[in-house]
């Protein structure tokens, strides 16, 4: 990447930010994640390229610990947290069941429903953004043993659904929420303390690129000829993930990743070069289409050495995957690809599937199924789950290690999932 291109990128990044919102930003040369150069080729990565060990952990199965419909998984302070539709189920690092947690109700320590959840990496406390019996949006903190430790009202911050929050330190939280591309609200996230006082706002980048796509009024005919205008209701969801003491933020079709630390220093940290694959202005409804590539909404993990991400390559996919519909009737074309960015070399490489239709890293420790994280802990442990029938089927048809073979053979059909825990480099 030549210096002229880097200078242009820096100018664009600075221009994207409002004057008041970005007073902390110091113009420095940003690392460029060069997606444009990566298109057209890929490689199979071994898990040992990015990790030092793997552990398969069968989760204890009993009446109290039985799990279904896992929505989120965390691993912090040697505990495994599984958030299901109704419960939070906690296990130790060996898979022993510790607690099944459900505080739905109208009591003083309870909530009606959860909007979003998190686990504090420093304490292992359970953090919930929830609506309580009086319909107030609150930040609830529970100990790993299920005791309510604190409740902070968040209505004054933003009382909307689809929020997501993180804990910055013992007295500061940050909550992010969807923003309209045409409203006058400039902040996509706010930092507040335990008293509910806003101490900093994070302002959205300049969204002219989005606005060009959404300027066209979208009208859909309803019943009885009534017309509904949806353009004012379309909202953009900022995405976020943790890296060490930092929180990273980005908008999935933008090209910049921002960061904030515990001292509230806020700045851009990476720029993605989409090049000729950047989203064109062709747009239909609420989904972009056409010949372009976008960073996927929910998949981004960062270690000291790597960034793991996922891109939708669309018509530029060099390795399209055919996936079967859940009902077994027909297949669909999957043009998404995981990608690995090496921080030391500055190179982005698309990841080919080690087994057809099974993307991820080739598991070369115990020779199990391909692996890709569902969560990355503060101690750089990547974690995912695999259900017993899937693991047993894989072990029966592939030359897995004797250790993994034994684990699979001891699983019963209705046992809890097996956690895959990987120590990242």
C-alpha cells in the first residue's frame, strides 16, 4: 500500500467524524486491512497457525442443567456461561454444572425480559440490560452465584430495544443503540456512570455513503391502498467487540473500526480497503445487492496477533458453499467467507473451508470438526459449542484422535453440547 493511498485514507477517516465528537482523535497512520488484494484466492489455515491448544469439554447433563436453544456463550474467570431462550446456565472449566439462573418475574431482584447481556471479564459478574416490572430499562448486575449486586436505570440514556452495552470499568458503562440515517441524533453510543450521568457520547461517522442509498423513499402498498413510508424507520446498528481493555465499534458496511478505552480515549484504529468492491448505490428495500462485498454484522474477533472476521463476497466468492436447508429440501448458495488478518505482516487472507461446506480452521490438534469462535475471552480463549449428534457423526466418519473418539463415544443423544475451548496465540 503506497503512502499516497494511506494519506487519502487518513483524510477520509478524519472527514467522517464530527468536530465535537472526535476531539480525542489524533491523526496517525492507520493500519489498512486490504480486502481488495485478497479477493480471488484463499487458503486453508490450520488451527495451530493461530492457537496453542484445544480442549473438548462435555457439559454435565442433569435435570437442572439441561440446555436448548443457546443464544450466546461466554467464557470468563474459568466459567462457561450459556444464555438460552429463558435461562443462564453456568459451568466450570471442566463442564461441571454450577448454576441455572432465571430471574424472570415482578420482584425487586427480577426482570420481565432481557434486551441484551454481557459478562464482566474482571469479575465474572452477569450483566443484563433488561426491562423490569415497571417497564423501566435497567442495567442489572448479578454475581456468578445469582445475587443481585446493583441496578442502574438506563431510561435516561436510551430506552429502546436492540441495545447492547459493555462495562468499561467499575463505574462506567457504555450503551450503543441503532440510529436512523436521517434523524438529527448524532451519537450512536453513550458512556454513563452508576448515577446515570452521561460522561461521553460517541458520535457516528459521517454517513453520506449510507444516506445516498437510503435517500430514495421506500413505499410499500398496504391493505386498502394505504401507503407506508419505511425510509424514516430504517436504522443502522453499530457493532462492537472487546479487545483487551478496549471496545471496538464499526458499522457493517462502513470501512472504519473505532476504539475506546477505559480513559475514554476514542479514535479510529483500522481502515478496510474495499477498493473496487465497495458497495455501489444500487439498493433495494433493506438489503444491499449487486456486485459488492461487505463486512458481516456479527463476526469479528481480535487477538494480540490476529483479527478474525467474516465477509459476504457475493458474486466475487471464489469458493461458494452449497448448504442444505434445515428441512432437507434443497440447498442455498453461501458466499460468505471467514478471513484472517495478520497484524504483524499486515496481510488479510480469505479462509478456504478445510472440508466442503464446513468453513473454519482445520482442527489439527485432535483432528475434530473445523473450528471458528463464537466468543473470544479477555484471556484470549476462543470458544464454541458442538452438539452430541454432530460430534458423534464426525468422529464416526473421520480419523479423529483416540481422545476425541472416546469423548464422542461416551455422549448420549440428548446430552448437553460439548464446549470447544481453544487458547489463541
